[in-house]
């Protein structure tokens, strides 16, 4: 069975797909539907794949946020993209949390030890803040999304723009042919 490995952690592709279906079901309860957006402020980690796949299962756009962004830059993209949810590693969220627009559901992923070690993140910074909704608790009771996925939209990326503000680029769904 194929697996993805991160440090001492590993997850099978089957587990990843199962969790993505649960995530899609949970995101759907937030009102995420086809052509909506969810923002991702995550380093390369299992949850990045899960959230990205969940968006795809719903026909939604995944909007990656650069972890170097200032709060102002992240807030702009969250507003401009119309993101209904933000999935973020705990240490990255701390920098942008005050710029998250009202109504955007924030889902927090504990920063894994190997990522924390690689980026000099303290154990306290890696923990999910009190009162925050963890990605794990968000998925635990979720009903998996089982409908066939609509045509893939991919990610909504932001260009550097020529007006001083980045521009979101949404690709049309990929036709079957």
C-alpha cells in the first residue's frame, strides 16, 4: 500500500482520501459549494493534501496563502477570494489571525514536531490556541462526502499584480476531453 511519510508520521493514500471525503463533508456543512473558495495557510503536510482534495471533491477552489505574507496581505486575499474557511498551521495562524474577516471559519492544525523543528517553532507556538477549532475535531463527526466530484478547478492563485494589489486567477473547470 502506498504511503506518504513526514518525519516519523505516515499516512496511506486510502486514509488520506478517506479524511479528504470527511473534510469535504464537514466543509459542506459550512456552506462551501461548487465555485467557492477555502484558504490554506499550511506547509507541506498531510492536512494540506486533505484540505486541497476536499476542495476538489466539492468543486471549490483551494487558495494557498504564502506563509511569508503579512497579516494585511493575507487578509486582503481572504477577502478578495471570498474564502469561507481558512485551514492553518497553529504557528502560522498567530501572525494573521487578526486579519481574518468575520464569517471565515478558522480551522487549526497543530504544527507537527518535524515541521516545528525544521522551522524553529516552539512547542507552545505549535499548539492549537484555546478556543480554536482544530482540524481534527472538525473532521471527527463529519459525514464523508460521497457525491461524484465536479470538474476540477485546481487552485486559485494570486499574481503579483500591476496595480499594487494581487489579482486572483481562477481557471475554468477542466473539460473531460
